[in-house]
C-alpha cells in the first residue's frame, strides 16, 4: 500500500506567540488590500478560509471551483486588482484552473491559490491523498506559477503573484501552497517581520515618443480612420481619454463586445452597426486594447488588404500577430492616450468629410431595420429570442447602471445586438474563448466587486454549466437577476436524433423545464413568463428588489440557429436537420 505519512508532522501552534503558514497567508492577503476571496474549501485549506474571514476578507464560498474562478476573474477585470480563488488539491485545483486559464486568455488578473499535498509522495507517485503535480500542470496555462514550501516565503510569494497578475498584460497566476507549509509553525514575532509594503505594484509604462509620433502621423493622414475599442481599454479605464480623442479628432469608433459602453453605443460617432463597412473600407484602424484574433476575421468581416493598423497595447509580443502593424505603440493605455492627446495640436486631420456621415446614414438605416425586426417579433407566441429581447430592452435602458452578464449562442449574439450599453465595464460575456459556464460566477464576482445590481441573460444550455451556483447568489443575498432563455436546447430545441432510438438529439435539452422552480428551491423570487408583458414586468420588479431573482423565459423550441452568428466555424454543417 502506498505510504501516506506526513514528512513534517503537524505541530499545533501555541497562540498567541506562534502562528501557522495559513495565518501568514491570510494576513499577507489583507495587508495587500485583498477584500474578497472566492473558493470552495476542504483539506487542506478549510481552516485557512476561516482565518481569511477573521482577517475581515469577504469569503464567498461556491458550489463549484470553476464558478469561484470565474468570479475571481471578473472581480479582477472590474477592479484592476487580482481576484483571488481558493481551491483544494487535485480535482478542486483542476476545476478552478479552467477559470484561471480562461482569465489568462482574456487578460483578466487573478490569483488561484491552491493547497497541494506534500512534495515527496507526489514526486515518488506514492498515491498520497489528492496528490497531483499541480505546479507542472498549471504552468502552461497561466501567466506565472509559483510554489511556496516554507512559511517564511509566503509574503514574498504573494507579492510576486500579485505583480505577475496585474503588471504588463494581466492574466491568471497560480500559487501552489503545500500542506506542510500551510500548517508550519513560526514564532509570531518572526512572522511579523516578514510583511512588507510593496512599492508601485502596477507601474505606468509610458510609450516611446517616436512610436507616438509615428502613430499620430498615420492617423492624421487617414481618410477613413476608425478607433477599434477592445476590452483592454475597458480594463484600463481610459474612457475619459478615448472620449477626448474621439471628440477632438472626430474619428468614429467601433467597440468589441465587452468594450460596448466604454464610449456610448448610441453616440454620434459610434460605428457599432457598421462593422463590415469599417472592416472593408477603413484605411487606418487604431486598435485600442483589442487583438486582431478570430473575432476580427472570417465570418466577423474581412479587412481590406490596404488597411493600415495602429496598435496601442501593453504587450509587445502581440504586434504583427496576424497582420503587419504599421504603427505599434507599446505602453499602458492611459499613458499612450495621454501622449497622443498631448501631441494632437501638432497634427491636422485629413479625414474624408463624407466618412462619418456615411457611417451615420448606415447606422440610421440599420436602426430602422432592427426596430422593425423587434416589432415583428412582438406578437410571436411562444416568444422567440427577439420577442424576449424587445421586452427586456426598455427595462435595461431604464437601468443603465446594471451590469449585464451574457452567455449562450443565439442568446449571446442577439442580446449583444439588442442591448445598448452606455457605461464602461457593464458588459461581461464569454469573451475570447466563447466558453459557456461563466454566468453565475461572473455575476457573483461583478456584484461582490462593485456592489451594483447584475442581470445575467443566459441560454438554457449556458446556464446549465454554472446553474448550481445560483444558490451562492441566494446565500449571499446578492442583487442578481438571472434570466434564462429556454428554447430547450443548445442553439434550439428541435434537433433530430439520426438513429431514431428515442434518445434526445445532441443539442436537445428540455424546453418544458421550469427553471423558476430551481430559483424557488433556494428562496429566490422566481418568475415563469410566457409573454413580453410578463417578462418586462418581472424584470422591472426583480431589478428593483435588489435581491436574488430567477426568470424562466419560455421560448419556442425552434427559436435560434446552430451556433448563433458563428455557424461558419463548424467543420461540417447539418443545417438541414436543425434550423
Ligand atoms: P477584445 O476581445 O475586446 O478585442 P482582447 O482581450 O482581445 O480584447 O485584447 C485586449 C488587449 O488589451 C490585449 O492585447 C492586452 O495586452 C491589452 N491590454 C490590457 N490591459 C492593457 C493596458 N492597461 N494598457 C494597454 N493594453 C492593455
Ligand atoms: N462547452 C463549453 C465550455 N463552451 C462552449 N462554447 C461549448 C461547450 C459549445 N457551445 C457553444 O459554443 S454555445 C453553447 C454551447 C454548448 C450553448 C448554446 O445554447 P444556449 O443558447 O441554450 O446557451 P441558445 O440561445 O439556445 O443559442
Ligand atoms: Mg438554448
């Protein structure tokens, strides 16, 4: 039988003169200003979580580590300080790591702290309790990974993790703390000497002046320029600088999904509904905290071969990633935009006077068509996605400070198209990886980090990934309303099983499921709605209540098409079977 001996026998500290590693970690977190931690406890971190609460840090206990991680990531994105996730060893670590990896891909700052079992039996593969070489597994998926073996290294390790998460391009950081280290005992007087106040945790990174000049020259000479705003700009809180730049130059802007609201979607210079025109006609595109990845190619439009790019980004390795960048400007966005604004008086813009009016005319035509589409859907019974969104839109317009969380396929795409954002950092979605299973976690992270109300609009499939953590919303009495678009399936509920053996099709869920009952189970105010009137009344009441609420929106099973707007990414299409 494999040995399960402990190399360092646990030693009880004699309070108050002695402390343990887990005490040092909790204290170090508080001294760094961490005010919330998201996680799920068990051996070896349960007592640590109690100490975290004792330090006055809010501990939000979840039902699944992935959701705790999504909450930490969203907390990091909204506050520009690392969100913190706590997991147990082995599967708890792996469950949480999915969110830490997703945070890294999306440039959200977070730290996953995981207990791990002691080193020696792991290295000899002796089958110890929850033994897994967690550090090696985490490394390729995160921005940085560290292991702490000695309690005296904890404050330094935490500062390193913090700096790694927020400096340069933000990302997920893994901090592995072994069980012996968590339990190791030190004299309190010695431990107290370990803490220090780090200086300048997220230094500004001003751009090179010649890079700014090169960019300004290109922009000033452009006939049809556009500023493409990404979630890096939302994260950097540069809405003030972007507003000034846009107003002083008259250059139109186009936001990526989570950058909606950095500048108002409906502003006179918003080219939000002219994406294809912008991509095919713009001669100079300024990427402000946005990457030229899959979201800006293929089915999402095609850049003209002549388009020249100015890229404002903190990560030098991003430059030339998919297209040659004529004018890279490397630095933090605040410094870059301040420098550009300062140089503005030296340049004269040569924008084509017809460029903005043509985009405005297109915007107007599209808005009329869109209103007609919502109007036509009004009387659909059962409701379809557009009927529901037509009812939701005026309610969300009346509550602009509510944070919107959004995932699904059609539920994602149609909601993004319908709901205008007027405030920055108010839209959080499945983002760069387009993953399902961020909903409840992100809603919780957003509510805890900001104290604001949240509405999560979820496809029925998307909700299923994180649904149990609706109970966390209820236990913590958060002002979160979950709206489920139930069309009975992944994309829709009319998939056909090609074998006729009676099993549901791969995409089929349950169009008759009553998600409102799930809300009731945890004490939330719950609604089952079948008409747009019921939906808008329920949503209005739910937001006003500032309490947990669940709205099951009954849609038709045939509402929605395969993969929403990104069906073109499927290798083979069975569109003849589904809608
Ligand atoms: P979107 O999906 O909205 O296009 P991405 O996540 O693809 O946005 O891109 C965000 C970009 O923003 C990344 O390339 C990242 O390096 C950059 N970024 C993040 N924070 C900052 C900052 N403070 N200053 C400059 N660039 C930043
Ligand atoms: N698993 C994970 C983690 N991420 C994914 N993106 C998918 C599976 C595949 N997938 C999508 O890309 S969208 C989606 C899945 C399962 C759900 C779509 O159904 P929905 O929304 O009910 O959430 P609509 O309104 O029915 O389209
Ligand atoms: Mg669905």
